C-alpha cells in the first residue's frame, strides 16, 4: 500500500510538471513563430506596396537611429527595418496576368532560385486560394490588381533554422529539467508522504492490537454463555449473546484480514485448476441459498489453469456468493459463471435485485460502505466483505467491477489466464 501510494504521488507530480512544461514550451515557441511570421509579412507588404522592390531608405541622420526609420509614405511602422535590410533580404517577384499566365520574373535579389524555379513556385501559389502562405523555405504574398497579380517571395531559410533550433533547445532544456525534477521528486517523495504513512501505520497497528485484545474477552463471553446454557438451560438471551459474539468475531477476523493485505505480504503464487477451486468454494452455497428460498446455478468451464493463491481465490468466490445470497430477491436465482476466452479469464456472480443500490456502485468496494444500511443490518453485513474481495483482486492484478444489469447486480472479475 505504501509503495503504491508513493508511486502514485510521484506519477501525479511528474505528470503535472510535464503538462506545465508542455504549455510553457508550446506557448513560447508559438509566440516565436508568430513574431517571425509577422516580420516576414511586414517585409512582404513593404515590397508589395513598393511595386516589387524594397525601398531605398538611404543613410539615417545622426539623431535618427536606423531602427526608428519609418516609411511614412507607405504607411509602415518600420520596426526592425533599417538601411541594411535591403542588402540582407533575399526575395524574388513574379507577375501574372488576369488569366494566371506569368508575364515577368525578377530574381535579381536572390541567387538560390532560377527563373524556372520562380515560375514553379508562382504557379503553386496561384493554384492555392490563400493570399499568404509558405512554399518550401519561402514566405509569399499575392497582391491582386486590375493589371493582374504580383507575387512576392521572401527567403526565410535563416528564420526557419532559428525556429527549429529554438524548438530543439527548448525541448532539450524542458526534458532535462523534467528528468532532474523527477529524480528529486522520487528521492524526496518518501519524506513528502511520511505523515500519511505514519497515520496508516498507526491505523493498522491499532486494528491489529484492538483485534487481539478483543478476542480474549469474546472467548470468555462465549465460554461463559455455554456454561450458563449447561447449568440453567438455553434461552433467547443466551442465544442472542452467542449470535452477537459470533458476529463480532467475524468482524474482527475481517478487519485483521484487511490489515494483513495492506501490509503487502508477498504471497507465493502457484498454478492450480481454478475451475475445481471455484466449484468447491461454490458448492456449500447451494444449500445456504435453498434454506433462504433462493437458488444457485453454476456455469463453470472445465480445465482452466490460473497462477495465484488458491486460498485467496476460494475466499473471493465465497465473499461474492455470500453477498449474492444475502441481497438476492426472495425466490431469485443466483448465477455463477467462470469462463476463459483468448487468454482472458472472467468470473461473474449475478443476483436478482429489483431495486438498484443507491449511489456510485464503485463505492461498494469501500470499507464499511453499505448502500442500504437498514437492509445490511437485517442480513448481517458489515460493508467489509467486498473490500476484501477487491484487495484479493488487486493482489492478483485482477479487475473487479459492479454493474446493475438484467434486473440485478453483477460482480465481474477479469484477469489474464496464466
């Protein structure tokens, strides 16, 4: 239990950190991409409005730094645009008529693209419906006029390389940080959950000590009651004392069983015939069901092998059948089924129940939970049996579920046949 709690704490903490890093790294990279695209679009718009060429800013005045140059005639803010922009920007332009036929190509401002390449890029852009987009390493814009179309392509190779490098570096730093923090969380997780561990240890110790302390007076009460019946004869009072003593003994036994299971005692699993084990465990309940006006039918597939603790599996079957006999409708038929298909083993117990239990059915496996407390008192339930059943399933890596179907409750245990 403690190892499971610690492992869950580490997984939740690491997963939460992973989500935070994904959001942070993703946001930073998206902002970076948007800023680069905005800068490229600004250059494209400037070239488009200047009839396919970057304007000649000239040399700036001493009191006017290059980064503050503004092309007021074109209506641009010009941030990041300076006199050197004209010489470091690589671009080419293509003009097309109204029918989409290319009329002119200008590749004088780029060396990596020939006229044929430029025509191919332009035709690809004209076939699309977007006014802006990407074509390989080039960001382009299409401007429509009465004379036709002007297509401007800006080489963004360096921006793309910077983008990918930034993404790789941010991912590397993020995962390195995640790994370091994960190790630290794993190292200090025991200290973080120490208060919970101490509380659980005290609870288990209390249950164990109280259980052993109560056993002695219960044995004395039971022995004294038998002496009274031998000397004075039996009565409804002595019968009630014996009945309540028996119930309390069963409760203590179940509590001690749960406490032992919480300690994660390593059980030596062995391969056994689970078909025979289920049949043997179910046999006594036929008589018990008949004595209460109910019936039990079994459908057990023969020869199924399973690796586990045979005693625990028998106890699991007994708990499920005991629960079904207690809560089945009068005159109802309880059905036990065991089958294996494609290495998937399934054990199910169904009992007719005209009224669906209140609340979440998954809570039936919680300790001391009873969907109908008044009815549980009548049947002698404590709300512990199904908790033990779940603990047995957990120790065998099985899955147990409760479902209201076909007018009754069905408890289903699934596992890999081993």
